[in-house]
């Protein structure tokens, strides 16, 4: 869910987290969780979603790459509507192709 905070114009509420244009979600907002398990794959995926929704495609792609490296499903990301802003980008298609399992 995306909601603008009317009291602070530069703050957006995404999936329960306050995010600004300079917030690094994967290192900042989720830092306490990542310090417990830095490779927690669902957390990496959620950070990618938040970055995509915050119009931070480079950070979203970086987080997705890490999630895929840890075994997250490319099919999940391919069909996730929250990555709609990335689906037209060649980098997204290349990332999915790089980590997709060839069909037999």
C-alpha cells in the first residue's frame, strides 16, 4: 500500500514503513531484521517491493538480485503486480532470465 504522509510531504508510507526518496530500505528500514539474518530471502524480496513502489528501480533490482541469489522464485517476481514499474525495463527481464530455471 502506498500512502503519502500529509504532514511531511517527502515521506511515503509503503507496506507499513515510512520511506523518503533517500531511504535505503534494505540497509536502513530493515537493518534490525537483516542484522539477525542478513540473507533472509523474504526480507530481501520485501525490500525490493518497497523500493519498486518508491520509484527506486536500481535499488529494487539490486534487492531482487540478492533474493534470487538466495533462491527466491523468479516466477513469483515475474507475476508480482508490485513490480509493474520494473516490467518494462530490460534490466528486469535480464535479471529474470539470468536466474530462471530452464524448462525441460
